[in-house]
């Protein structure tokens, strides 16, 4: 339903911090994946696909807004923020409000897009 690149970036952020992403079963599954990927080529491949897909989707929407040169770095930053905040919640407990990490990540994206 997102009609422009900024709305699509926001949709990616929103989905990354969806309520279902903060369930105990999801935390356990992703932490196991990350923890075991160092020793398993198959799990490394799954993580690589996930990271590449997230980066690609962000990049596609950032290029028209800020150009290819900056888009790669900004996509990497948004992805790192998504993964880092999610990991923090996985280790310390569900956020009180899923809108908090969404708003923080959107603010970062907005600041990077604004230059």
C-alpha cells in the first residue's frame, strides 16, 4: 500500500519491528540462528539471504531519494539499527511499545535522507 520510496522504507521498518517479531518463540529462533550460524554454512547462507534481502529492499527505495553513492551506506545503517535494536530487545525483553524502535529507526532514516 506504500506509494512512494519513503513510505516503503517506513513499511520495511514497521514490519521489522512487528509485534510478532517480539514473541519469545521468535526471539529464541533468531538467537539460535545467529548463534549457530558461525559454525554452519547452511545457517550462514540463511542469514546472508536475510541481510541481502533487507539491504536490497532498502537500497531500491533509497536510491531515488539520495542517489546510489549514499544509499548503500544508509541502507547498511538502517539494517544495523534494525538488527541491533531487535537484538537488544531479544536479550533484555520485549519493548513496552513497538513504536519506540520504529520511531527511532525512522528518525535515523529521515536524518540520513535529509543529509
